[in-house]
């Protein structure tokens, strides 16, 4: 079987580009000798909604659908009507092709650098890379795990839905020099008190740790806002004992900079009482 060189790059989703945190959601592979252009993108969004509280699933699905359509058109042009392809000559690196579909900028979707190798079957190589790097992260069942919406509804909603509290709760966007974030639950008492549910009900210790680093970093950036917010992180714990050690480390990470107050599930009742008391005293 003859071998030929190929290059590939990943499509990455950045929910908040300034944070530098991303999830690989697709891959494009190009083998110039055979003019093979292969692409696979995941339309699944459970992993993204688990990582990003304000993730918009409908917008994401529409973006992925448009990208697939544009790659299908480009693939036909490369193999059937090369007179109309948007290149003076066939590119050597796949990223040169990919940026014709999604230009290089600081948007939510960005390409990785090109990587490559040699293969006798570009299509099988594409499937292998997709399964190993992208698809496996979506294989675990999400049905038994709680995302932010579940944790908020089951644990913390009673604090904000109390009759003496609810009229004072609003959405509030914190804008800092290097980050911004909209908190669904906030109230003003001299400074903005903002509250974010963060679920650590994840299967892998690595995911728990990375999520803690992401929220610790974002909290620090947000604390540099001109109107400094009082940030509260309402945590959801793992549903399996195997995640407890990683969860303990996650709490240490979140508390390292002392810019956010940490509330855990077993403190939810006390939190609700304290919030109601603070609002009564402020009024």
C-alpha cells in the first residue's frame, strides 16, 4: 500500500476567547497527493454545556451545520472543478484550507496549528484521529451527572426564589479589562454581589481540575473590573466517591487567590438564610 503525507488541524471552540480555554470539536485532514479532504465535526453539545454555563446549543449546532456545508462544497471544487478553487495552487498544509472556511481571528471557533504524518489511508487516519481525540470525550453518559442547571435547581434555587429575595435578584454582566461574564443571579448592595453555580459532577479527575483552574482564572480576571464584584461560587460536588479527591483539590484551587467566596452543597441552607438576612438588612 502506497504511503502519502497528510496534515490535519483541530477546530476548537472558545466560549470566552480571552480565557484561553477551549474544547476540540472537529478535525480536518488534507492529503494533497490524492486531493483527499476529510472533515469530522461533532454536533453534540453535552460536554460544552457542562463546561460553559452560558453555552448556547442552538447557535453552536447552526455554526457546525454551516461549516460542514462549506467544506462539502470546497471538497467538490477540489476534486471536480479546480478552476474555481480559492487557491492559486493546491495548498500543502490543511490550515491554509481551513482558514478559507473560518478565517483566523479571535472568535469562538479557531483552528489549531497543522500537524501531520504519513498514511496509506487518509480516510481511516481521519476516523482514528477523530475517535481518539474528540469522540471519546463524548462517550460517557451525561444522564446520571448534574450540570450547572441541575445543581442550581436541586440545591441553590430555594435561596434565590424565596419571596423576600426574588424581587432583588437580577442578571448582571461584569466587564473587566481581560474578561467578561454575565451572572444570572446578582444583587446590588453598594457593590454587586454575583453568584455562579459551578458543577464538579464530572467523571474524570482531569476535567474537575481543569474546570477549577478555569473558574479560578476567570474569577481573578473579573475581580479587576472597575466596579469590583463580590463573587460567590456555588459548588456542586461529584456524584461518585471516586471524584472526591479531585474535588478537594478543585476547592483548593478555587480558594487559592481569595477573590471568590466558596459555598458548598451542605452549606446551601445556611447560605439561603444568610442571603435573605442580608437583603432584609440592606432594605
